[in-house]
């Protein structure tokens, strides 16, 4: 930030760091500053910052725009959008995005976690078990207690919804 305070990407990185310091208001302000500096800038990273700050609706808006403007978006983008839909309990809308990401990046464990949680919330246990097994093959050390994002939500109800999905899916505690 000291080298180039007008660099939008620096503000994105700052927003990510502030999120993991649980400074959500400042993290969202960093996203807004990045957008102000470059109105054409889009990033799937915005979504995680906003979702963890309790702004899943806004995350959907930004990610939908990002995917429309960048036809070569990374597989992380549909996962980020699906994660926002998951937090809004819009599981049916999350599913095609997750299946697309899983097809494009079959070794992305994060996608498998969100797929398993989403299927679990929909009551589809066969598909849930398949994706839990795939996620644990990719990251056998994974436990709910060490979920990267669970401890960084601003709102308790969002954290509880994430953990509920992981438990319903059958991930180890």
C-alpha cells in the first residue's frame, strides 16, 4: 500500500488480510476503494470478503457481474458465487455453479466441501457422501474445527450455517 496506494489489487489484498483479522468493516471499505480506483475491476476475491462480512447478497451481485465480464474466469469464481448462494440458503442456484467448478478443477477441495454441504442441506445423502469422500481424499487432514473460514464470519448465524452444513455432510469434527 505504501508503494502504490492507487493500485486496486493492493486494496483487494488488504481487504483479504483485514477479513482474517476480523476487521470486516475495513475489509469491505478496501473492496469499495478498489472498485472506486478501477470501475472495470472484478475479482472473485470480493465475494469471500463480502460473505464473511455478512453481505452475501452484494457478493452475488459482484460475482455475477465478474463472471459476465470475464468469460475466462477462474474455477474459483463459480465456487465463490455458489458459496454466497449457500449462505443465502439458495442451494438450487448454487448447484450448477459447483458442478461446473468441479468439472473444471476436479482437485479443488474447497469446491468439494461446498458441494457436500449444499447436497446435505438439500437432503441428497448419496451425492453428499461422494463429495465428502472426494474432499477427504484431497485433504485427509480436514476437520470442521480447522475450517479456514468458520472462525472469520462477522455474524454468528452465518458461522453456524456453515458448520451445520459441514456436520450434516458428515465431515469429521
